[in-house]
């Protein structure tokens, strides 16, 4: 007997095919029909397909650990390179790059762009100012607002230094769809809970600021 006729006969006698399930059963039959036709018509294509194998729990944990090690190592190597070549920390270079892109920023604006606490950013700017890379001025329109801009030495350093890796991470997160961003947020929060480090104060990766 024709396999399609057998399929129709089975569908006709199936309890699930009655009432409201008839449309679903019919759709499943059509999908099966065209799948079998395509598999018969293009056998080489289907032979080249590899079925995705489910990742085991052990493999998933191993890959997560490896990914975290790669991220931490990249940030650590970058921070050491910047410190050795330019005598500043990674966060300080990050701040310089942000200020350079905008020309002049208030401390509040710089805080928002670096996603850090105001006191932390203020400390970074203090150290950059002592090194002669930035200068602070009162805003002409609102004397209560303090703005920061690069000095000639700061501009020179920014041109020579590589792009900050922290900025790369922030830029990449900004581009993500909200659903994917929320997923990473939930995962990161869960890792913090697993490690029981909710109360640990951290400002930067591998840098004391």
C-alpha cells in the first residue's frame, strides 16, 4: 500500500484527529509528506546534514568555566599591557577614551558612560589630573557643574593607546537585543549568588582604583 495512503488511514482513525485537532493533524500530515518527498528528491542534501547533539551537563559546565577564564585572561593581559606601556591603568585609559570621544564631559555624564559609582569615577579623574592628562573647569552656564577635558598630553596618549577592552564589552552589551541582555543579566546574577559574593565591593577588573 502507498505509504501516504497508510498515513491518511492512520490519521482518519486517530482520536486526536477529531474536532479541533483536525487542522493540526492535517498540517502534520502535509509536513511529513513534503519532508519525505524532499528527502527522496534531494538525498545528498540530507546526507550532509548533521543532527545537533545535546550538550551534556558536564560539557556545559566545562565550557562556561573556559569562557570565564578567557574573559578574565583577556582583561588581565590588557590591563598589564596598558600599565607597562603607558603608565596608567585600564580604567584610566577607558575614561580618557570616553572624554576624547565627547570632547568635554561633566563628572555625572562620565559616570553614566562608564557605568560606575560617582566616587569611583571621581577618583579616576583625580589621578588622571595629577598625571597631567585631564583638566577640570567650571561650566560657563552653570558654575555648579564641573566639566572634564583632555590636555594636549592626554590627547597625545589617547592617539597612541589601544582601545579599552572594558569599552568593547559595554559597547557589545549595548548592541544586544533586550531579551539576550536580560538573559546575560540573569545568568550573571545567578553566578554572583552561587559564589556568595553579593557583598564584595568591586570597581574594575584587576585594577586597584
